C-alpha cells in the first residue's frame, strides 16, 4: 500500500494504521511524498476526522520527525503550559516564577513569533540585560538550582509540523481539530514535557471562536496526552476581551510584576492561580485545591516575587526593574482614550485591541517586523465596569503622536458602552481532564 491507498482509506472514512501514519509523515518530511498528495489526505482528514488513536499516532510521528529536548538532567516532574493564544496574555511571565516558588521545576522553552505583542522572550527582553541564550547543560543546571530557566526554542524540533502547517495554511485545512491538536501537542512533547496544562481560549480574540470548538480541541489534546503517557489537563477560558490590563511588551512585564506582588488585575491573577494549581497538582501529585492554596500563599508572602528576582538575576537581567518600572523602555507619548458617554463597558473587542497594540508597534506582522518594546495599550476598565463620561478608559503608549491619534479612534470603536448594567463575563468555562469535563461557568 502507498500514499494513494492511504488517501483513499481516509476519504472513505477508514482509519490508517500506526505504521501507515508513520510512513506518511516520514515520507513527507523526507521529500518522497509530494505536497499534492498530502494536501488531498489533509482535506480527507478535514472531512472525515481521525480517531483518538490515529491522532496520537500522528502526534508522535511529528515528534519523531526532528530533535527532542532531553530534560532528564532536571530533577522532578516537568510540567509545561501552553496557551492557544490570545490578546495581552501575560500568564507565562507570572506562572513561571509562581510555580517555581512552589519548588516545581519550570523548564520553559518559549518563542518570539508573530502577533499583537511579542512572544514571552521579546517581553522578557524589555528587562535590560535579560538573555535567553544558554546551552542545554546550563539550562538544566539553572532549573536544578533555582527551579526556573527560560530559553529560546530550538529550531530543529518538529520539522514535520512546520511543513504540514504551511501546507494546511494554503489548502484550507488549518481548521481541523485532530490536525490542530496533534500540531500543538507534538511541539510540547518534543520540548520534553512530562505533563501538560493547556489554556484553550475561545472568543473574539482567540483561534477558536466559540466554547464548543474550544472544548472539542481540548478534549482531543487531553486524549492525545492520555494515549502517549503525558498527563494533560485543559482549562477553557474566555478571550472576548483582553486578559489583564496591559497589551504590550514592557507594559506586560510591569503587569506581571504587579501580579507577582499580589496586586495584579483580577482576571490575570485568577487565570494564573487556576493554571498554576493544575501544574503544581500534576507535578506534586496533590489535589488542585491544595496546590492552589500553596500558590496563593507564595503570592501573599512575597516568595513568588522573590523567585522572579532570582530568575531575572540568573538570566543576566537588571533586578532593579522589580521596584522601579522606569528601568523598562519608556514610550515618549502617553495618550489618554476618553469615554464619550457614561455607562457600563459592555464589550472590549479583544482582536481589535490587539491590533491597536500592533499598530502602535508592539507586535510583528511579518518575521522581519521590528518590535518597539515600550509601546502598547493599558486598559483602565474591563467589561462590566462603570464609566463616567470624560473618564480615561485606556492609555496608549506610543512612539509617534500621529500614529497614536489613528489608534485612538480605532480603540474607541472597539469599546462599547451600555447604559444598562453589564455582568462581568465568567473567565473560566470548564476544566477538562482524562476523566471528563467539569463546568465552572
Ligand atoms: N496552532 C498550532 O500550533 N497548530 C495549529 O495547527 C493551529 C494552531
Ligand atoms: Ca495582559
């Protein structure tokens, strides 16, 4: 049997065997199977889906297509977190030190990437001196010493994913749950995670637009983890409005520090505690409620902030940033965005707010874009908050006045104010484990 038979099988709704999936992925990455045949197979998958076993096999075949990070020198169970992406998602900057403060090893590989703001590495580079360049031995040593290190992702992980994703992008086959699930999980597994906590976002500013699709994606990823021996837990969280108040690189570093000090925005703090509780629960094999109490205590007694200080120093950064935000790159212009009527914020369109930050220069549109770490959007109100006419609802941090004027008009369009009271939206919709789904909202 060959590729034509595998396409036909999938077209007719049958399952491919483990060996067939391995041969398909290996044949594709080694250039023996052409794009047009893999396109046809991907389209067949789009319509017919894949069984849980096939999805797990595809994931592991993608993992085996490239290098795998060896974290065996690090003591303890390594739990990784992945977010499917949102606007102003500052969680990694908070969760790393917070979870490490509980003694759980945090060996984080992050990226830069495209988006409304930079990736975690870009954000951390707003701290003068901060470096994510280190060898594997040095990386493991730091995690063993202070429970946390953060480095750039190696480029040679999961080459099959890069190739498949590029093909899916031009063949209208991105939106397939088994293909998305295997793509995401393969990268986490190749990065050396023993267990995985997923933040699957839904809503206007997320990849998945509604709860049902987010739940399905999460269930597919949890099932993969279960099949391949990497316990996985997923939270489904709301991304109709940005998370926290800050959308921008230096602004988010400041927001993370505030949150580690116990004075962060309520939604960001809540999501970090919820995700962190599952990370610590998986690492220490304790109930999530007990893990959450530990995390809360680390926020309250200053240990989490102290861990952030250690982390910054360990990676060459200027720890003065913790007590003095002016150490961070400062935008020359601060432009207030003023409410034109009184009432209650009824929507803050996440995607548009993200695009405003990007237009100010906070993110990358193409790989070549240069980020301005100082710029972004700071929201003073969130959905459900009361607002007076003439009150400042947001501040734009900009490097050019004319650009800020354009963005100000755009941001105002993204904010809706209602004369009636608005209930703040629930942040966490549900938690999905291998045992099922628990609804929280
Ligand atoms: N993100 C990924 O990493 N892979 C997908 O297929 C879709 C979103
Ligand atoms: Ca934020």
